């Protein structure tokens, strides 16, 4: 149960990290390119099949639950992009890899891009960036599910 909760929290944090190239909502072509990049990922070699499978199931189940709240919190220019990112994570070949590859984007820049995408959560995102960036290492997730 704690792992499922952890996956839900990490998924929510990761979804907030998605920012379209060049900022703003982007064109349909930009959203399609981003979607393709997130859906067709290359998982790391030899991941533990049971752990990876369980994480992927949890992410696929959790993202549709968390996404409407994230879309509602996003700035109007970014709502379509946040929704497209949620859809891409669910459709991904390996949702765990997709989510872990989008994590650094949340805290990129100064102020963090996540604060621009989610202005109502700007203070929380800025304050938690050090934790979010180091979360996989702190939890030793890489020991069980290789990140690279």
C-alpha cells in the first residue's frame, strides 16, 4: 500500500514536470512529437520483470486519477500539454521509464519551469525541487528498477 501511495505521489510530481518545448501550449505538431517521445521509450536492460510490471500497472492506474486535478491546476496555456502528457504516460510502452525521464524537467530553470506551468503550486514546487530531483536515489529505487 505504501508503494502504491509512493507511486501515486511520484506520478503526480512527474506530471507537473512536463513542459512543452519552447513554453506555452505549443502547436498540434509539438504535442504529437512530445507524445511520440513519451510513448515510445527504451526501458533499461534487464529490469526486474515483476517489480517493473507492478510499477507500470500502478502508474497506468494512477495517472488517470491524478491527471484531472493536475490539468485543473495548470495555467490555461499549459492545460492541453499537461493532458497530452498524461495520455502519453498511460499509452507508453514503459510508463515507469517515461515518468523517470520527465522528472528533471519539473525543476529545470530558475525559477523552476514547473512553477510557470502550475502557478498555484509555484511555492510548493520550488520548495520541493531538491527532494523531487533526488527522490529516486533517496528511495534506492534504482536498486530494484534501474533508471538508466
